[in-house]
C-alpha cells in the first residue's frame, strides 16, 4: 500500500487554504510525486486559514513558498509547482495529463473552474476528488470518469428537479458572481482531512469513498457529514456520455 502511495502521481489544483493543508497531508502520508498549481501571492488576510506559509513571506508567490516549505518538511517529495491562473479546460489538461489522480480545491473563477476541471478529467480519464469551503459548512465529491456521473450530470440532475436553480445560475453569470472567503483554519482542517481520506481510499482501496457520485456536506457547527445530492451518469450528457470507464492508475 505504501509503495502504491509513493508511486502515485497527484495533480493538485490550488494551494491556498484547503490546498496548502492538503499538500501537507499528502506529504506526510508519503505521496512523493505531486504536481501543484496556483497563481496567487501571499497576503496578510490568508493567515486565518493557510498554515503552510509565514508572515515574512507576504507578497511572494504561493507556489514558490510551498515548494520551499514542503522540501524542508519532507525532502523525499518530488513537488513540481506551476504558477498559472487557469483560464480554460486546456490549461487544466496540460497540468494533469501526466498524473494518475486529480485533487481540485481551486475556486477561481467561481462560475467556470468546476466546468473546466470536469471537462479535462473526463477527456483524460482522471479520477477526481474536489471540494470547497462555505461559511458554516464544507462540501466535497469524487468521480470516476465513465463510471460515475460527472459535474455536468450533477447540474442537469439538479436542474431537472428544481427549475429555480437554472434561473439562479443564469443570474450569477450575469453579475459575474464571485464567492467571498469566510473560512477559518479549524474548519478548513476538517474539510482537508475529509478530502484526503476520500482520496486515500480511492488510491489504495483501503475504503470506498463515501462521495462517489455524491455531493457530501460537512457541517462545521454540528460536525455531521451527510449527502445533500446524488447523481448517476446521464446517457445524454454532452461531456461524459462517451467517456471510457476508468478505475485509477
């Protein structure tokens, strides 16, 4: 099992609040091949949730700081970092094409990043675990292209069951909606742990991920975890209808 972990190639999108803690977890578990991407610089406001960095490093690139910190923490980790803002699905594909699995915790641009990542992992057949933080709860899901439904399948399932959702999405696009970050480190740590545990089960088979084809919610006030939506692969999905079945490496 440890040999599998060491040899697994991981693509990590985002090394901010969630991503920086996930990167630490992966390094501690023994994942030695990590390809990480971010575009941001460190700001003072980041320190309520981003524990990988130090105040003396303000205004420096998070990618360079992450490489330096992880190298000190676990010199066995082969961490390749890319400083780039994702602007299309092709950007995602270029970053993940040499990896076995993808973890996405990038959140910008809010209305497009999940669609771009979804398109990329489906086209390349890469298993995905993804998640994000809301004010009082975190959410995460996982998918196996060609086996579970994809993000587009999820959206269509929700729209079919609630027509108001489609109107809300249209309104958000019209105002270029961006989600504000209200996360704090204890809550981020809980969600990061849940995401890495799901990922570990996917890679090693030690447990079946609870979030396959499900949107799971972790309530930071009650500490309960439960599914809030569930979806199957849609035969008419324009993204994944012809995706080959993948089961990892």
